[in-house]
């Protein structure tokens, strides 16, 4: 079984889990890591370059690789979010090749396949991973996203930008005029 067999988006998504028995759950343990209540100035995003399906094992490998760099250099002074959820169920019709294989397999008869894993569908320009850091750690965010993109089966680009701070409501409200 090769991962490239499941990378291209061919048909409608197969997601009806109530009809499927025995599919493996996604390997992704956490989708949000780091300090969720902190304030950050820099945001790095890993953006998909192709339309594809990314298997749950590849998403988990990218998450671990990205998080490892951030943990080593920033300890807990970051926020990382994995956006796509692997909800598409992948199937495989197992075939046995070699001597006496004709007695064990049915060929294309009843070839619906058994569930072997899950995948997430991503479109061109969709954000896969977002990393938020303080102002001095932009290079660390870029390096961590580069390591994470190496684990994905599609080309990705990294965009680093400043987070625009929302103005306070108290500052933007006009003072009430007194009438005599």
C-alpha cells in the first residue's frame, strides 16, 4: 500500500461513519498546543499548494515535527493549531499475489474494500497549520513550519505576518455629550 494511492481527490468524500464498522480512529491526539490564553504578535501559516487528501498519519507527523522545534526553543510561549480534521474514511480491497493466490481472493467481486484509515481533504490556499509566537521568535516559527511541511505529501508555502491588534472598545467609543 502506497500513500500516493490516496493523495488525489477522485470521488465524493466517504464520511458516513454510522454505516462503517471497524475503521481506525485518527492518529492526531491534539489539534491545539501551547499557550491558548497568551497574546502574540507574529503568525506563521502553512498553506497547501495543491488540492489533495492528507492521511491522518501524515498530519500527526507534521504536528509532531512542528511542535518539537517550538517546544525546544520557546518552551510554552507559542500557540499552534492544526486546522484540517481527517474525516474521510479510506478503503482498500486487499489482493494477494503469488503462488496459490487464486484460492484466497475474489478479485473484483464484492470489492467495496475494508476501512484502513482516515484522511483530510485540503484545497489550494487552505491553511493546514497556524503558529503564533512573540515578536522575537519569527525565525523559530518559520523553521518549525518548514520541518512540518516536509512530512506532508503536497507542496506547501509558509506565510509569516503580523497579527493586527484589535482596538479596545473603550478607546473607540465616542464620549457622550452632555446636554443642559
